């Protein structure tokens, strides 16, 4: 029996400060179940930081991160996150997944089937007994996705999962992400790759210098953002020098 969703996720005027520097600035957004949400913006915009706040790895300096469907449950039990450089345990591919399942206290007989399914769906079935650390970087990313898939998360956070991968490996990873989304996992993902965002996004959040400047359906965003910095980003202009802090449309 499927557990009720912990979504929607809402950030209420969330800011984050480190060493007296404000890295995220009054971010307010509501994310519902269903569409794949892609977070875009130049390097240093705060994309990875925003994911970590949403996932609960760090706490905001100000504001609230709310899971409206949690109903007293621990939201972390219904989420997973794949980092840009995932950590591989010193054990086999299958044992990496088994360890993640054991932390959720899933019974060993059930774990065997979940591991087999996750390996098959990510194309890693032939690697089950191979030490995880000898895999290529693309294969390790697939293993990180397999670990998450085995947990059947309601929400999956992905931080630049195809950074530094070649087109073939990127294609495989994107296929796994699409398959997880079709099975009902809410995807919230950062990317700096415009082509990838166009392929995967159902909705887009655009960040610049710690501010959320636009949140729109992908079709609307790519047809023509309301925010001028978002438009410049789509045109491929360098924004690292841009120091203005523009107010989001409608604010």
C-alpha cells in the first residue's frame, strides 16, 4: 500500500547565511507532486544549497521548509538525494544498495528482490558482484540512482547528476530519471545544461545570486522568461559579473 505523499513542499521566505554572507535570499516557492522540476542558474546561484535545504541536510538561517503532506511523519523517510559525486561504499554494487535498504530496516528477503529490480532497471545487473569503486563515473552515478530507486522515494533530489559525463552516459542517466518519474517519483534536479533542461523539465526554477527570479512551466520559460537575467542566461550570456539583484516578477 502506497503511503500518502509528503508533498507539496513549500519554502517560506527561506534564507541561508554562512560566514556573514547571505547565500540564499528570501526564497518563497511551492512545489507540487507530478511535474519534473529543474532548477537552473549560473554557477554560484545557490542551486545545490537550495537542494540541501529542501532535503533537510542543512537548516535555513531564516524562514521555513514545510512538507504539507507529512502529517507528523518524518519527511526524510520518503526522500532520497543523489549528489554530483556520490559516495561509493567499499563493497559490491549489490551490497551498496543492500546497505541503503538495511538503514530503512527492510527485511532481508524483501531486500533481495528490491536490489535485483533496481539493478535491472538501471542496466547494472551484470555488475552486481563488482566492487562499486572500480565502476566508471557514469556507472557509479547509475548505482547512486539504483540505491535511490530501490527505496521507492516519493521525492528524489538530483544535484547535477550528469556533470562531466559524455553524451552516451548522459543519455542513460536521463533515461533512468524519466523512468523514475513515470513511476511516480517527484524529480527535483539542478542542471547548468540548457539542452538537458529542455529535454527533462516540466517546470523551471531560475536562481541568480541566491534569489529565485522565476518559477514557470518549462514551455513558458523557454519560450520567453519574464525576468531579463533569465533571458540572458538562455541566450548564453555570462552572468557571473551581474551584481544587480532584480525583484522577481509579481513581487
